[in-house]
């Protein structure tokens, strides 16, 4: 996969991110009041960009959900195909007889904006495939605001 988008290290909230896109996601999570950690853990073959935690008020959930998130400058979810971030639906992956669990409800793929997001997790008495829009009101506006917070300004 060749990127046509150049990664530009960007500082936000005291953290230096590898790309402006990652910094923008951090700003977005703040606007959503989601807790986030940057590069929280090294998994075998994958260093997730974020671990995020967000509230869930469903009576059958424990009050929140968590995701290990990969950020890529992709315009389509299908571009994530084959990446480890697609492997841990419901927080685990069966590798032959071995079950590998991650410290989150699911792995997640987040692209160039909130409409390019996907994760599969338990929720309520079931679960399924979700994107950001089901969990954040006004994601489009918040994404614009997040962009303003990390925009490049000439010194
Ligand atoms: Zn839930």
C-alpha cells in the first residue's frame, strides 16, 4: 500500500503524534469526552495508535467500552483488509488452538474521518459492527473543530 498522503509530525496537548491525522483524532476524542492513550501497548505484530474508552449506558454493559484503534489515511474501510486491527472482533482472535485476547472490547479501524471507522464488539445483549456515528452525536461538526485545533500555522 502506497500512501499519497505525507505524514507530518504534529504536537497536540503535549503529545507528539506521527501524523496530523493522528493528532486530529486525539483532538476529536477530547471533543467527544472519550478517554484516550497514545500508543498504549505493543502487541505481537501491531502497535495500536490509541486505546480509547467511551461511555455506554446500556443496562447490560459495564458502563463503558474500549477500543484499540489503528489510524490510517484511508478513505475506505476496505483498505484496512489484512491489517491486525481487523482481527480482534469482540476483543480476541483465535490463532489455531490459541486464543489471543487484547485489553479492549475490540480492535478498530479509523481512517481519514469519522465516516471511515469500523469496529465489532459486544454491546447490550448482542453486539455487531459499529462506526463512530452510532456513538457520537454531531461527529461531522466535531471533526471540523478537531481539524482547527491541529491545523498547521506558519511561525
Ligand atoms: Zn454497550
